[in-house]
């Protein structure tokens, strides 16, 4: 179920690369709520929440559906000051954690839509059901509470964080703008994620994600927004009537889900595991490995080629001999890479 960006008619002018403090606020709130997903920021998250006033910690729990797992569209550019009905619609989708099969355009006026929201939210853990109830009971009060919490975020942590983060995002945005101008949309988009591919017939860029979105820049301009605290996630937002958004990490992870999965599969072959155990201790030649494993040299070479292509084996040359050793650092990263790839 990929995110597909159709390139037909998509010249660079159809893409706007911009920096958004609200989008980065959403990413940082996600880290504060789900810091186990972002171990590089875990210490920072613990310090912020420990020093924050009770009102902030309470709001962080109460409004969590707005930034995890479905990101509230009001955090992104392209949306004018929403009416109460529009606020309710976008908030309802976050309470239900999805768009598919839902229509909340009249959730404040249509009992059927309100009932559907309650059913969908009830299938999710708290605070989704409670936030849905707050929305349906008093949307004006909820909107005021959300606005007040976002203002509190600036006081508690985001003012300092943004001053530090904005230059990083500005540099990332500049790089993508240059690539758009110099190399075109396909190269610029593929650079945003290791889980991406440029395909032909029709020309398109595909991101390997767990939800399906088709974006056509020829029909509607696309916003590209860098994030530091959102890494390793790449988010694609494509709500009807609003410009699509791709929220991408300033530094794309090195490993996508395909490579992470291939590395795991490579180590399920018993013969390959025996080979790896030998070269983990010391580098060896193909001939030596064949003798020790009771295999032919071509068989050993095939296994080594697979491991080399996956970046798990290092090669050392000494005169006419070629030695193969296991890249232990790469093997140690497999677990972390899998976790990163599954979140991207």
C-alpha cells in the first residue's frame, strides 16, 4: 500500500519546499508522547516532561491523538483559519485514527456521523474515545483548549527548540530546492527516503508506506516540509480540498524496509549462518571456507556475494589472497535498522 506521486506534468514549480514551525511542533510532541520510537531524543523528552508544569503533562496526554498516530492536518500549511465545522472534521479523523470509510464533514450536525465517530474511537485506546466525546459535547471549548495547549508548548519548550532547529530545517529545505531545480522532481523526491523508488510507465515515485495515497502534482501543488524531530518518519498528507504534504526527515535513514528485511532473510539460511559464524571470528578465503563448510567454492562465493550486496561482509586483500570478514557493526545495527525502517 504505497504512497505514489505521479510525475506526469509535475515540473519543479509544482512543488513548494517550506519550513513550518507548527509541523515541527507536531513532530516534537510526537517524540514527547512516543519517545521510545525516537531513542536519540529520549533524554531530551524525559527532561522536558519532568520539568514541565502539570497543565502541560495533562495536555500532552489529552491531545495525543492530534500528533500520534494520525497527524492533525491543522499542523500543516495550506489550511486557512478553519471554521468550527472544519476543526471538528479534522479532529474527528484523528480521533478515529484514519480516513478510510469515514466522512466527518458534518460530524457536529449529523447523528450518523457522530455515532460513527464514537464507534471508531471506542475501538482505540484512551485518550481517543475521551477526545471524541469532548469534541461532540463542546467543540468550541475543545478548540479553545487545544489553542491554549499549543500556546503553552511555546512557553514550556518549543520557543528554545525552534530557535535551535529552524536553521537545520532551512538548510535541508535549501538542499531540496536545489535538487528540484538541478535534477528535477524524481531525484528530489527519491532523496527524501531510502524506502523510495522511481518507476516508469507512468513515471512516478513510490514510497513504501503502510497506507495508500496517490498524489498528482499536476492537479494540485505539493508542499515538501523538512523535519528534524519527525525522523525517521516520512508522512504524506492528502486530505481532500487541501494541498498534499510530504513531511520528510532532514536526514533520511540509511536503511529502508526492503534492505532491513533482506538482511534478516539472509541470516535465516543455515549454511549462511555457519559461514557467518566462521568469518565473525577471523577473515577467511573462499577456499578455506569451502573446506571447513564441506561446500564447493562456487557455493561459498554465492553466499558471500549475497552478504556483500547486503553490506554485511567486508573484503580484505593481501597479495593474491582475498579474505572475507563479517562486518560486526553492520550486524549489530540490524535490530535498530529494522525498528527504524518499520517506522519510516
